[in-house]
C-alpha cells in the first residue's frame, strides 16, 4: 500500500467515526427526550388512576339518606332504633343486628 492510500483510508475511517459520533449524540438526545416524556406520562397516568379509584370508591359507598343518618347518630349515641326496642339503651359493647339492618340495609 502506498502512503497516499494509507492516508486516504485513514481519513475515510476518521470521517466514518465522526459520522458515528454524530449519530450517537443524536440518539443520546432522543433517548433523553423520550425518558423525560416517559417520566411525565408515568406521573400523569398514576394521577389519572388515582382519580379513577377515588371516583370508583365514592360510587361504591352510597350515602345514607337524611333519616338513616339521624338513626345512625341515635344508634351511635347508644340507643336502639329497631322496632322491637326503639329508644331503649344499648348495653356496653352491645350491637343490634336489627338496628344495623334498618340503618345500612336496603329499603324494603
């Protein structure tokens, strides 16, 4: 191989390396941009999931009517709200299934 051929080949290799370095820099920038976007989307996705779960939880727990809320307050104050023992005091630690059914049960 002549000196000129060696020099030309060496120059071509250097140009190819510069091209590869340039492409690598572009890919690095693209990867960085994609990682930032991925992080943003992950946070947004988590936020939206939390919103959905909050809405589902709110739907699963139906609110008591005003009258049932009042009965619940009486029951929590220690009084029966069932027909059989209405107004009678609950013993300490006692719970009444009939009272709970009236408060939380489905309307008949």
